[in-house]
C-alpha cells in the first residue's frame, strides 16, 4: 500500500551523525528506505540484508538511510561514534546512518511523526512497532511501510524498491 502523506517527508529536517541538519531531499530523485535501527536487537541481523539492498540497487538510484533508536528496551544505548563503528565493522554498512532519534511519543523526530501516517499492508498507521520498521520513500514522496518482522530481502520490499526505481 502506497500512501501520499500530508507533509512531504523529503523536506523534513533531521540531524546527521556528524551534527549537520539534512533532509531526504539530499537524495533527490532517489528511492530511500528509511529504517529505525538498533545494535542490540534480535532483528539486528537485518543490517546485513539492508546492506545487500544498498549494494544491489545503489547504482540504480536507491539508498538505505538508518536512524538509530533507543526507545525499544534500550537496544541502542551507545553514542553515535560507537554505533557507526559497530555498523561498519560488524555488518560492513556503507549506507548513511544518522543521529539517534525517538520514533514515537511527544519527542519523536518530525520525520518519523510524518512517516507514522503511512499505512502498512494491513492498512494500519500509527506508532512504530519496534526496531527495524521500514519506510520506502519513492522519488515522488509516496511512502510504503513495512513492519519490523518483514525482512529487507522480503519479495514485497524488493518488488516495491524495483517498482519505485522504475517509475
């Protein structure tokens, strides 16, 4: 299910790992997979699949963008430098990893507040359920949402990426 969200998510500012302000417009014309990530989660092996997607589709206009989040049972407790080191050395991550964010609640990052409007395959919007929730943002700003249990290599995600790249 593809959603047009009231706010253009590509224009919402967020903080990069080095403290700079950025938006998804930095990836203009690209399809981005926005994911809240965590280093000490049972789903952490999804980093490997995210990196596989990054390597497979980067040349065609695709980028994974990771946002570390410590809201789910404290599974991302480290400082950003520790997180970046872990992602690089443990999983070979080459895609951009941004500053830590909150994805739910009153202090949620504005980007995730907007992304939570997107509905999943069951038609449900709202709170991010857990680490590794995925939001595929097409170049036109439309968003598809995939819950944490949907692995990055799931045929539905791969088909959605390929469809967005072809449009």
